[in-house]
C-alpha cells in the first residue's frame, strides 16, 4: 500500500503539533524514548492528597476624597489577598517538596496563589463598616477575601513544582501588585498600614505629581484590577500554555486596565496566538519586551511566543532570529532540559522549512540529547539525519504517514514507536510544532 506523502511544511508543523506537552507538563519526567513517553504515568496518579484549609482575610479602607470608592475597594482586596497568601504559606503542610528547597522562599507566595483560588464580593456588595448610607464618602469599606483550595491541590503542587516558569510569572504579578499598593500607600490621605518592601528590579508605575487627583486613584485601581484578572487567567493548560484561548477576552480587559504590565501583555500574546491572531500576538510580545527590557524571564518567553507567531505568518527568518534569542536566554526559573528541547525542536522545524538541513539535523539531535527523540525518529524514518553528513536525501522532501497526522497532541503513533533513533546518534527530538496555534508551545 502506498503511503501518501506530505510536504516539508506539513512535516515541520506536525513535528510541533505532536510535541508531548501533556506528558511533560503532568509528569515532569522527560521520556528518553518514544516507548517511554507512551508509558509515563500522569500527575494525578502520582499526586498524594494535599490537605489545605480555606482562608478568609478582611480589610477595611476609608473612602476619603480624592480617593475613589473603586480605588479603596481595589486596594483593600489586593491587600487582603496578599495577607491571605502569607497565611497560606505559613499553613503549608510539612511536605518535603515545599520545605526542602524545591520552591525558593521568595516564590512561596506564588505557589500559594497556584494552589488556591481567590474570590471577593464586588464593590456593590462590599459592606460599610458603619451603618451609614452608601452615599457617605467617608464611610469605610469592608472587603472579605476568601482563598479556596483547588479541587486537585496535590496535582497542582506537582505541576507547579515542575513548571518553575509558571511560578516565576505568578511571582512577577504578585510583585507588580505589591509595588502598586506601595505607591498608593505613599499618597493615601492619612496613610495606610505598611506592606512588604518592593521586590528589587521590578519596575513600578510612575506618578506624575505629588498630590493625586481622582483620576490618579482611578488609574491605579484599574491597574490592580488588571493584575487581579491576569492572576486568574494564568493557568497551565494540558498542552503546556500558561493561559488558555478562552481567557482572551479576560486578558484583553486586563491589558486595558494594566497597560504597563509586561506580564499581562505576555499572557495576552499567548491567548492571541491560540486564537489564531498571530499579528496581534507579535505586537503584544514586542510591547512586553519594550516594557521589561531587562527581564530574562519575559524576554525568553516573549521571543519564543513571537517566533511561533512569525512562523504562522511564514516569516521564517524572523522566527529563527527570535528562536535564536530564546535559546540563548537563561533564567533560573526555566527547566533547561525540557525547555531547551522544546525550543531546539521549534528551530529545527523552521530550519527544515528554510531548507537548512544541517541546521535542522543539529537541532533535532540536540533536542534528542535532552530526552526528546520523537521528531528525530520521524526525520530518520524519512531518511533525514541518518549520517553526520546532513545533506538532504536524494529521495526528495520528507513526508509523514496519515496516522501521524491524526495522532492527538502528546501521543505517539504506533508506527513511529518502532523508529526510535539509535543511542549512538546522541540526538533527541521532541515535536514542538502544531499546524494550529492552539498546540504550538506545548510548554
């Protein structure tokens, strides 16, 4: 039976689509062979129960002009949320994964934000401390914030510990929130309770004048609302994205509320790419890079997402440039093995489309050396990358069998399991490329 053949573009995109994102995100163990990847247990099967108790924190703020009611409510909610996260960290169970250095002390608040969901009543339902009419400007507001443990907290713990980039971005959003509160504290009429000191290196919003007017308070309360929305949207998907396509409208609103947050812009770019909006994703990544020029965390992720967007637009030279930069960005939060394999394979596929066969084979081999060999196996099955002379085979462009095209992301077709590369080659490959943006990053 003759097997239908597909062009190089189809091969490159499918290598990314078949990237074993769910297996990696859930288990944290990098498969060394296709057979190993097929046998990997899920995080839910490994995760022991994690007993967490709900936490409630109440904050009160006076509404004194020019402070608006919206600003007082947003300030109280954010303050209550930070206080509740601190209480959650103190109450963490005595688990070795948490106490033995797996999570840096500075990121334990981020872990708490991942394990709990925060909720507070809207401003319209916030009770006043005194039984005064709602029209009384100086009547304080009460905000009762609750932290509810996630239903699968044990699984969430494993996923968070194995995806430090997720915790790092949560930590950045927390830092931006805390810095915004501190700026508001310095201008609050009569002063407010002091908060934690600002994290060094995190840029805070600028203030144009010493005396704030109502519009200044409104602007800062909007920023707090945007950061709050981004925290809710930041959630690891089974495919490895840090936010889902369904969060696009939430992140668009968050960007309007907090336009100077590079983290919000980065999350917006991921949602836009999943919704097949590559040009908008490029613009969002570029703005995130402009807002955080010194952040390796933002730079590495933004250049990677922007490369995938350029790829979707067939701007292959720009995609390769961004992948080169992403591959040379080092951050303590990035899992170097899986992350490097993912980006190496993406660059290998782009180089395949550009007919750079030596570069393609070098990237696929380097990715396989990091534990991701599926793509190299497929390339070798098509008589690519079989020798150190990485010229294209005389038989013509590579192709993929239909069963490979039909395989869901994260699973390995049966007919490719028998084609794993020999250990002597020393090259690993993961498939990091989808033919749709929804599957592209599988981070």
